[in-house]
């Protein structure tokens, strides 16, 4: 029986894939649990329309994120940290703090981004961090830690 997957199914396929599976498996498991639907001619037409719409949205998203990455070049974030007389830092700057600052300053909006940081930043200085905007778009952001006056 030909089916269209409505969700990713382990060891079978991804969402929107058309697969040929045994009838019992299709009816008693996949369709029953709403993981798939029968691949009727009407359903296949709807799938083609949905795939073209998704591809168009993905292209638009990639274009927006590429523009965002380009606009972030030369931008930086500044964090003022308290230090003692010897220059030792009290506290640190975490991944979550940097992402929150990116959003609050308008560099990124609601879209998901991933920041490559091995450990919290605890030393005064400049750091160049990798920022993954998803959909294959990557950029770098400069983070400056300075001593609070």
C-alpha cells in the first residue's frame, strides 16, 4: 500500500515521503496512529502543492537569514563585568546571556539560532564566536568583555 508520511517515522522515512509498505502495517499502525495517510491521487496533488509552498518558504527564510548574517558583520556586543583590584572577574558571560543580548538589541528576532561556545566567558577581552542561523547560514559575532568602572 502506498502511503504519505505525516511525520518522521524512524527506520521508514521523513515527513512528506511517499512509501510503499505492507497493507497491515499501513492500516493497523501508521494510519491508525496518524503517522501516515493513504497516497490517493488527490492526496498526492495536495502533497505536491504543499511541497512547493514549503520550498518557497524555505527559500524566503534562507534569503532573510543571509541578509541578517550580512547585516551582523562588524557588529559587537559589550558586557561590563565587575572585577577586583587584581583584575579577577566576578561572574561570567554565558551562552544564554549572549543570545538574550542579541535578541534585545535587535540583531535576531524569534528565529532559532545556535551559538558555538565551549564554556562561559570569564576573562576580560574580545571573543569572536560562531553563530549558526540555521538553514546553512553561519556568521560570527564579536563579544567584548570589559571591566566595569
